[in-house]
C-alpha cells in the first residue's frame, strides 16, 4: 500500500472561516492562496464555512462575498485546483453558475450523511457541465458503514467522481474510520476523501487510518485552523505521510513559510481542545457550534453544558444555529 | 353551488387534502382523480366512498360542470398541462405544486385581494410558516431592509419532490419574502433533520429593519399567530421577537393536525390548511356574490 499517491485538499480558507466567524479578508485569501499554490497543494477550498451562499444572519455574515473570495483565489491559484463546498437548501444553482463562471475546478456537494438524495440534482447539473464533483457526507458519525455506503452509492450513480466522509463532530476514532473508509473504498471504485476534526485529539490519527484503509485525498488545514478545535493539521499530516513513504505533490519543507504566514497573519488563536469542544464531540454535535454555544449561553445566562445536553437530545444536525438560540431562550425562561 | 371540490393527485398531499376537505363543513368533495387505479391513494379514496377516476385531467374535463374548485397536488410540469384545461373552462384552481403560474397567496396576508383570481399558488411550506411573521414585521417598522428564513423539517416529511426541488424551494421562498415585505434582499434556507422521533417543523425569521416599534411588533405578531392558528391550530410562537437595535429574530413551531399525515409534518399541513382556507373563502365569495367577505369569515 505504501508509495501510493495522496492528494491534499487544503480547507484552511473554508473551514478556517468558521474559526474567525467568516471574517477572512481579501488580502489574507490572496496571500494564502499564493503560498498554497507555491507549496504545491492539490486543492485549495475557499468560502464561507458553510459553503456557497451561506453568508446569513443564521450562520454569520461573511466579510467578503462569495464572488470576490473566489475571484481573488482564482487569480492566485495557478496550479492548485480551486474548490468550493455547497449544501443544497443553503446555496442555489445560481451560486454554482457563478462559481463555474469564475473557473472553480472542484465542486463538493454536501448533505447530512443520511440525506444524500438532495445532492443528486446539483451533482447531475455540474457533471453535465463537465466539472469535477465530489459528494460529501456531513456528520458521518451519525450513520453506520452500511448506510454510508448506500448514501454514497446514490451519489456515485448521480455522477460523483468521489466521496468525502466528514467527521464534522470530531467524534470518530481510528477503528471506526478504518471500517467506514474500507467499506466505501472496497465497494465503490471511486476516490474516497476524509475530513477530520480534532475534538478528541485524533484528527491526524484518523487521517492516517483513512489513508491506510484506501482514502486517496485528505482534507487538512494550516495549523489545524478550522471549526471548533480545528481540523487535521496540514504540516503534521504531511510530515507523517513523508515518513511513511507516500507520494505527494507537496513537501513538508514547502509548508514552513505558509505555516509562518498563517500564524502571524490569519490565525488569531490557534485551535486547541477546549472543554466545550470535547463536550460537543462527546455528544456528537457539529463542532462548529462550540463558539456559538458559548456566546448564546453567556447571552442568556444559561449553563453551557446543560445547553449542550439539551441540544444533543434534540439531535441537531449541522447548520441549525437557530435552534440553539431558541433552546437557550427556553432555558432562560425556565421552560423544561 | 360554489363549494364542490375536486382533487387531482393521489400522493400524500392529495390524501391529506381529501381528509381535510371531507371534514370541512363548508366544502363538498366530489372527485379524487389520479393516473393509477391501483395507487394506495386511489384505494384509500375509494375506501372512504369518494368518487374516483384514474383518467386524471381528462375525467375532470369531461365533468367540468360538476365541481367549482380544484386542488392540484401533482407536479409543477403536470400543473402547467392541467391549467390549460382549467383556464379554458375558467375553473378556479389552488395550485400546491411549485409551478408558480398563479397569484402567490398567504391566506392571512392577501386572500381578500385575490378574490377574483382564478389560479392561486401557495408558495412553499417555509413561505406559509414565515410570511405571516414577515408581514407582521413589515407593519411594525419603517422599512424592512433584509429578511431571512431558516426552516427545519423532519426527513420523513420531505418527499422526493421536495428533495429534487430544493433550488426552487429556496428561490420561490426568497421571491415571496421580498414581495410581501418590500425588502431589498432576502434569504431562505431549508434543513432536513433525520432524527427519530421526528422533529416538527420549526421556522426562524431574522431581519434587519429601520425604526422597529417593539410594542407594535409584539401585538402584530401575536395577532397574526392567532389568525394562522384558526386554520393551523399547531402554529406556535416559540421565540418571541428578540430586538437588538435594527435586528429582529423570532421563531415558530408548526405541528400538523394529524389528519392523514403524522403531526410532525407541520410543513405539509400548513400548506394544505392554507389551501382549504382559500377554498372556503372562494366558495363564500362566490355564494355571496359581490358582497365583500372578510378574511375572518373566509377562515371559519
């Protein structure tokens, strides 16, 4: 298995946007893309944390609009492919048209892991235009391997070139990752990508388990910059893959400057594992809720851990911030 | 006579409409038509003693003088075909598909002004849930600049048509939000949640506006919620308006009546209940001729 080729999809400018409440600016996007391109990263994903068309009161208003973000990134990514994240029901087909117009190369069409049939139409729409399309299964800890295979098979039938499994709550452990990735890899015959979060300190380990089980693309971010306690740290995972002898277009030494740039110009606080991140991880809540849960619990003066428990009992999926607000207001009024 | 109803489409929406029409005092259900005589909906209709036909639109055309109001619960493409027939015979139709060829209607906002319209479109479930709130807000401030609506529905209440038409759902809801509030910009988001037991529909409205009169907003919201409750008893305010300078946030939960569909399907119930409200109103307008029928009379 060693000596196979691994591609790196850098989502620092998309998942990282969650970490700064979607306030990445044009200069940061331009400079980071230039550096990532120079370092040889395969794919650079850019946008609002929740993807195209997601800038909103519910999810946070982005500092820079989608079109500007993508245009700036496109100008600065000469060899790296430019990627976007898109969730049907959040973004519109007109947003996809805009991205096609700007010259986005990789389209990642996402749904909650049990609802993949909502992605069929946009996948077919983009494949008809000859684009590279991945089907993304969000919150993949909420379905077993068999169900994930069923959902992924539907995306493949709709035309997806590959499947991305996202551990959006940072809930998974390496044994579970190996099982799920193996099942998809052995049964689908298309590229599998893995996207980890670090709530339990397992993002790098989970990414290695994914590659050893057949994944060929790994999502990672500079210094782990991403929602909640962040993602797989790009520099670290590349160093490990080098030691294991995997082939990559990117070398660890080329990431040193990018890491230093990001440290002094983009990342206001380096992601670490706070108690709230472990709490959301344990409860299987979307990791991006960490900051919002903190804000809302302090605004309404309610206990943060009680709030997490109540949200977990309502089985929230990703992008349900409005329910967090409603639950906190109910708690503040003493409604059971 | 002006209250005779026909339903075209025997899926879950058509069946729920059938149950609601049967139990509506003012309405008289005449036909349920579809395309397959062995469909579960058709069997259900026969079981309840309703006259059925698998000849669909051609049966309705052959019997065009036998009904006054038709609910179209098929698909957008089919509705375009069907409306050629309805239009030829000047037949009143309530369209539950996303075809959008008729006038957009939310009963508590504009039903009275549409009494002469022949084709009424009910927008989307998120539209029916949020537009009453958006309209209450518009009447409580100087100007709505931006309005956004996020709805969560249970996976089991989201059929294939909903899933394939998410883009149309978002576009139609955003269009209606602007139309009914005069906002410059709008945004709609739909979330599908697979939790079991199923979550009921919940809709949150966020807005930015100029000079909100908080007391007036609270009154207007309470009044409109009360009015919607007349046709959707499970429509409840769960987040009273939070006002922070020009930003307003409020939310409702929508439980269905459980007529044919489970109670958690508030999203399907609210659009069907709106259809019944429109039909009752129309039958009264026709019965009383030119005398103005108020919205309260229409809803009863």
